[in-house]
C-alpha cells in the first residue's frame, strides 16, 4: 500500500531530525550569522569611511573655491555676475553643481539642480548667524545634508559667502560612491555565500567524523542483538568516542558471560530432565506390566481394594505419558527432533487417526481424497490426536474436522460445538503446563500436549492457531506446507526418527469447560 500524505510528511520530519542534518544546520546557521555580522560591519564601516572622505574633500574644496570666487565679485553683484561665479566654482574644483542666491536672485550652474531642491531646513541653517561665536559674532558656518534627487544621491552643502553677501550652495553627486558600495555589498554577499557553503562542507566532514563511529556502534549493536555476542569495537579516536567504544565492549563482554552462564544452566536443566525421563522409563516399564496384570485382576479383588488398584493403574499410565512427553519436549529444545517425510493422502491419515481411537461416531470428517502432502505421518498424527481429542473432551458436539489446500498449504480445521475459549486464555493455550482453570490443575492432562503439537507443526514449517468460531465453539487451525523445508534447529531424517510424541489419548490442558486440553 503506498504511503499516505501524513506518513510521507512524518518521514520527512524524521529525516530532518537526523544528527547529520542537525549538525549541518547548526554549522550553517553559525557561519551565516558570523558572515552576515562581519559583512554588515565591514559594509557600514567602509560606507561611512567613503562618504566621510568624499564629503570632507568636497566641502573643503567648495569652501576654498567659493572664497576665491567671491573676491572677484562686486559688493552688490547682479544675477549675471552670480551666474558666472557659479560656473567658475562649479568647473574649477571637484566638478559639482553650484547655486548662488542673493536678494531674490538665484542662479545655478546646472538647470536641473535649483534652489527649490535645497532642503528648507538647510537654507535656514545657512542663513542663520552663529549665536555662540565670540570672536566673530556674525560669522556663518558651512552646513551640509545628503538628499536624493530623481534616484541619485547628492551631498548638498551651503554657506554665506560674507555677511550681507550672497549664499552659495553645492550639489555633489554621490552616484559613484553608491556604485562602489553596491559592488562592495555584492562582494560581501558572495563571500557570505561562500562561507555558508564552506561551513556546510565542514559540517559534513565533521558529521562524518562523528557519525562514522556512531554508525559502527549501531552496526555492532545490531549484530549483538542478532546473537553475535563476540562482537567488539576497536577502541580508537577521540577520548569520548574511545570511552563509548570501551563501554560497549565491556557491556558486550558482560552480556556474553551472562548468556553463556544462562545457556549452560538451561543446557544442564534440559539434560537433567532428559536423563530423569530416561531413567524413569525402566521402572515405569516394570510398573506398567504389573499394573496391566492388576487391572485384569481388579474385578476379582476385594471391593475395598479394587478402587485403589484402578487408581494406581490410571496414575501409572499418566506418569508414563508424562515421561514420554517430557522426553519429546527435550528433543525439541535440543533441536534433535527429526522429520521422517512421506507422501501421504491426508484423508487416509485423518481416517486412520479417528478410527484408531474409536472416534468415528463422534467426529464429522470433511476431507476429500486426493490431497497428498509430504509430511511426517507420525508427528501429524500426534497433532491431529491432540486437536480432535481436546475438542471431544473439553468442547462439545458436534466436532467437525475439515481438510483443504489453500495457497500451497495443507489446512486442517478442528471445530467443536462448545462455548469457546475465553479471550484472556487464547494467548496461552499453547504454553507448556498451562491450564486455565486452577480448580482442574489435577486433571489427567499434563499441559504439554498442545505445546508438543505446536512444535511438531513448526518443524514442518507450519503453525497452529486457536480461535473461536462465528457461531460459537473453539476452532483450531493447522497450516502445513505441502512440501516442508528444513525448519531451523530441526534436521530432516531420511529414515527412522526419535520415538515418543505421545499416545494420542486426549488429556486436559485446561479446564473451565472451554479451553482445549492436550494429547501427547
């Protein structure tokens, strides 16, 4: 199924939270902040220096040129004389435009730059005598202001030429300086971009340096989780990473030691159960022979003794069955259980299983002939005996058994007419020694049958599931591949195989009238 839009968004967010991306982002942000700060400071310092130098040079030149030009003017110059003076000042210095104003006469060396463009505040300041001057109370200062005319920046300076004389203003274009500042801004922007790219590359290198040991640690942790307890890391690099690798190695060594100790204990426990079961078989064989004789003679014994004899016979058989089940469990745990495969008609196998145990009258069989599977008939018979026997003992009539082939799998379902299995019990029906009803812990079932049935299904590469039917009653479903492969830990056998696996008699795994028992 294709991922949803929310799933894609979540995946993108998760990718953005990776350590590599965060390192690159942090490096880039720090570099960007540093580069922008440095570029901004450099720009403003250069801008102020350039403007101040241009301004000081222009105002100083303007003051000198005006002073020289004024000496050639009469005391009461007319507009033509002012115009010629303005032209002389404008073209003899640093090339700026000049406006001369006197008694309502205003002339300019540049028709586009007139008195109307001069800020009113500047004109007022220029025509106001210095109130704080002590040596020359009527002297005038040179004032300046930067303005923009038609998109072009200008430096406007002005001063009274002499008391009661004309006023001179200059328009110095700053367009060249603006172009220089724009060029500087582009240069600083490119430098900032290069710093950003360099920081990203540096962050990538740093992230690789940091993440490479982390990746090795993650791979080692995955191998450790997969069971390779001898996995170790090479201790090298920075102090922190070396300490992390050393800590991992110590943890792995401790875990390996604990697992080996637990494995040894488990092996010893399995060995003890196997040895105990094996040793019990000899006396149980003798006891079984004796109890068979006692059972035959039970009817001729004293009525007070006969019940005790029958109890001994029943418990001896139960103990024999438990020992056989324990031996089979130890084979599964040790991985020595083997399959003896043969091509069997499933219908014949089911009929034989039911007929041998005299269940023909109690079971409805729906298994068409012609379903041929390659299975171990003895182990599958044990599975079927457990499932059908438990349905008869703990379920209820009718018990229906069906066999079908679904997607190259043999599917056998055993359904009963009982009340079903409680939901809280369903996850545990295949656990060893599990019985749901504490009041029936002493039932004749050992609690191993269903677990052995599950193991027999697993070594075929199949499984057994338990559930409740739609109309009530429990349903056990066995699924086996038509041609099983070798299951992990359970080798196939060409011929022969371990004995054991149960008697096929139905015994209780749980009570409560619904939970299925086990036959081993």
